[in-house]
C-alpha cells in the first residue's frame, strides 16, 4: 500500500506504539447488555419480518423522541450532526418476530445547500426504497401550517405513509386534533393518520403495530450478533461518510461506502482506536478521495475524528484507508457488508 493510501490521523496524546502490546479490547461504548437474550432466532417458516422505516418531518416535531420510544433508548444511535447522509440508520428495533430498521432522510428538508438537488434526489430515492414512511407533524399545529415542501415528495412513494400527529398531550381541547386530521386527510392519501405522544407513549404501540403490519416477510437485514454489540460502528461509519459528503463533489459521495473494521478501546494511552476503509468504485474516485498528497483524506479524517472525540468523549485514533471495490453499489453482498441495503 502506498503511503498516500493510508491516513493515520492521530489524536494528540495517542501517540507512538505504546499500546501495541495488545492491551486493547473490543468495546461497545453503548452497551446493550440484555440484547442477546432478546435476539430472535429467525425462522422463515414462522414468517419473520424485516424492513426499513423512514421517520421524516420538520425539525423539532419529535422525531428523535419518537425513535427512542419505538426503538428503546439503548439501541438508538444518536448523532451529534443529523443533517447530511442519505440513509443514516438511526436505530433498530428487535421483536421476537421482526427486525425494524429506522433510517433518516434529512435531505428532504434541506434543499438549499450546494448539494441540495443531489440530496433531495437521494432522499426521494430513500423514501422510495423503504417499507414504511412515517411523516411526523405536530398535533397542535394549525391546519394551514401543513408542510407544503414535503407532501409533494411523498406522492412518488410506493410504501404506505403514516401521518403521526405528535404531541397530542399538548392539544387542548382534543377535538381540535380531529380538524387537523381532516386537513391532513384532504392533502394526501395517507395509509393512516395517528395522533400520538412520543413523550408519554400515547398510541405509540398502535403505531408500532401499524409499522409491523407493513413490514415484508423476509429474514433480518442485519445478523443478530452484528446488532448486539456493533451499533456504534454504524455510527462511526456514518460520521466518516458525512465528512465525505461535505467535502467532495458530484458523484463521489454516492460512490463511497465506509466500513469500520476495528473499534477498540485502548487502556494505556486512553484512546478509541478506529480502523475504517472507504470503498469507492473506480481508481479515479480513489484518487479524488485521497487528494493531492493525501490532503483530502487527511481532512476527512481530521473532521471525523473531531466529531467522534466529542461524541465518545475520549481521544480517537482514526486509521483511514481507501480501497476500490468495483460495482459495490450493485453487489448485494457488499451492500450488506457496508450496512445499507436500500440505497442504489
Ligand atoms: P426532532 O427535531 O423532530 O427530532 O424533535 P425532538 O425529538 O428533538 O423533540 C423536540 C422537542 O419536542 C423536545 O423538547 C421534546 O421533548 C419535545 N417532544 C417530543 N415529543 C413530544 C410529545 O409527544 N409531547 C410533548 N409535550 N413534547 C414532545
Ligand atoms: Mg432529532
């Protein structure tokens, strides 16, 4: 491997080979202790279901709160910067007979950046590919405040779209919500309109049942052991991908996948050691991602490391490489390996 292929972006203080003696241990910074016991043994004859759910809606309507309610706090992956990727996996809910994967499609609401058009395309593609879309809005809003930006984008969606009127606990009198339901019904052929409260749980079980009803029968997308202790590797990969999105142009963000191959907490020099590969489709893309004298890869690494250190609260040593994996976007095995199956 040439020197330019590798960017060892070292955290201050995490220097030298002090911990090369193998003091590291595999770690799960967000441990899920009782998950293994609950992991279902998938059996297709029993009709195991698995699918993707997009939670969309304006900022502050309660998407994160709802996600935590539906997923359970422990499995939710909370990002410090939720704005840029096409299919951020935000949480996975395991049920005895189903695996529900929640994804975020933030591009729908952020069209003004220079990547706006690409982002919208990606977000539209993402909602086309999920099995359920939940549009989250507020039960306290007025009927004339309905989101005009988003409804037209839902028309191309083949999946059922549920309208979740959140914060129903704040609606007084409750009869006002009926008017809002009618207003939403008139604007879009929603499969269901459900008043909910993500905060106190009102109707959230019903929403989960509706989501479950729309999930296709198929084996789980992610292997059980991958889920139990690896959700933070999704997060780390997403942070790196977010930087690629921010720093590169045109087709590059879409040609890149990130795979985290090691995430180890090292005791002696107190750092989180992260090894990750960026996969691209062609040699020319590899050159762009590495940049002149490795400059681009350095920037990607430095920015990702900054976010990761803030998130994990510990020094991060990020070892980032770039590899060509031809046609990974059309290769189901590669997609599964990279943690997202629904993007093309
Ligand atoms: P997001 O930007 O869509 O992810 O919204 P958040 O989940 O961050 O929620 C925004 C604010 O609304 C927070 O202060 C939440 O506590 C609050 N919130 C979310 N859901 C509810 C709800 O059902 N009832 C009430 N009263 N507040 C809620
Ligand atoms: Mg949020």
